[in-house]
């Protein structure tokens, strides 16, 4: 499927630091997949950049793939480029094809440009996932209060669908990237 991002190797629960609550919730979701999936339950992983949302979503995707399940990980920018090229029946087929997956993951929702066009593409993607009835995991930097009370009808339509199907899971704490950057600076100082 053209909407799929490349699989992220190295993202697995077994080697990850699970000291943060959000990560533990995602791992529990994976462990209880057989009970979650039939109802189409999902999660919205919410928090600042660098707190592990995308990593946790990829750990979940890789765990389910290792069990032989079909998982799609995508984002609005990729969906926009695919949907831009797809017209008419092809566009409908691409969006309806989402129902073939056991799990759908939309990474970094809200990072796309805020224009009516991009809002429309984000809605198309979220609505197709919503209508598929499949479990959906969304990662976003948008605070929960803003997801519950967005500005504008187009964002309301998007976030309302997400929050109906996806339990909010908060990722907080310091940025893993900032911590790694500090370690890298120290290592470079020692070399220099």
C-alpha cells in the first residue's frame, strides 16, 4: 500500500526503556491486543516532541507485525501526496483499502500545514480510518485540551473522530532527544 511508511527497525518493547507511564500503556495495549481489536479500540498518544510517542507506536506496530498482522503506519503528508495523485475511483480504492489492515497508525497528526486543503486531506485520512472500524493509534503534539476544543469546524471534525475511538494516553517527561543530544555533546567534548 502506497500510504505505508517504511517499517522502523529497532523499535521493540523488549529492549526499550519502559519507565514512562505512556509507554507502559502502549505495551499493555499490545499484550491485550486480542481483547482490544474486536471493538476497534485505539489510542491517541499525546505529548511534546521527543517524549517517545512515535517510538512507542512503532514498537506496537512491530510487535503486531511479528505476529503476522497487517499494520499500516502513515502520516498526513504522505497521505496527501498519495491522494494528490489518486483521482476518482483510484482515490476511493486507496482509502477503502485501509480496512485491509489490522491496525492503523497515523503519526504526528497536526504537524501538517494548517490550510483548508491540508485539513481536507487530514480529514480524508482520519475519516477513512474511522470508517474502517479497525483499531487506530494516533500520535500528536497537540495538547488534549486543544484536541477537545479545536478552532474551526474542519479540525473539530477530525479530532472528534479521533477522540471517539482513541483513548488519550499522555507522554510527558524530558525529551529523549534532548537527553541524547547532551550525551553526544559530552562524548564529543571528551574526544576534542
